[in-house]
């Protein structure tokens, strides 16, 4: 029987509202971000979804989101962090590159990471998690870019990107024999 991974993006933050690049730098959840997390908690309750283990990026916005979703103790992992944007951290999103292909190397010139490095880091981290004993149904809270780069390791992400990777969206993956297969994406309001 395959295991399940629920990979979730954090709730809305002040930098999201201000359209600032937010990688390793952090900003707090907005009231709406807190409410998004509370709606996820209600969704899990209504659908009788329980987790045996929960994980979070070390970023405050992810930990704060997770703590609103569940009371379970959790493990913070640097491997779940967002892409590092180097000198562009905290700057206007107008400075972002325009296409996923560009992201592969664009941020290196600013001392940041390549999107392929983020993809590989996420794959390693989430595979290591799912290979642990008694990890049948896992929740991990991460970031939009990190979730996108993880998805593109397993399939063409174009269709999901068109639908948007909204705050607190949840990617549900089946995991079996070191392979992740996207089963569904839950977006608020759908």
C-alpha cells in the first residue's frame, strides 16, 4: 500500500501582500494567512485526515501555519525551505525572472540558488522523510517555489502552475518505491 504525503504551502504573509521576494527572509502571516491555516485544519477534520508525522520548513511563516493546522509536535527541517534569492531577498517581485526555465540559473548571479538545486533538495528531504518507519500519512509545510520545484521533479508542472499555487494549497502525493505521484491539489475556494 502506498503512503501519502500532504505537501502544503504556508499561509499568506505580509511580503505576499506587498509583492516582495520572500525566500529565506521571512515575514509574518497576515490575518488572512492565519484564517487560511484554520480553514485547512477544518478541512482535515471534516475529511477525517490524520497524520502520523508532521514537518515544517524552518521559516517562521511555515511553523506558524503548521501550528494553526495541528497541535501535533513537529520537526523543523532546513531542506523544506524556500529557494534562496540572494541579494534579491525582500526586494520587489518585479525583479523576479519570468519563466521557470529562467529560474534554473537566474538567481545565481545574485548569490542565490538554482531552481534545480531547490528541486534536488526537496526530493532528497521528502524522500528521506517518507522512507522513515511508520510514516504512512505525512504533512509537510513548505513554500510556493519549493513546492513547485518538487512537483516538476515528477511531472510537467505547467497545468498546476496555470491554476495557481495559492497560499495554503495542498499537494497530495502517493509515495511508493521512492516515487511520488501527484493525486490531487486542494486549493481554498474550490
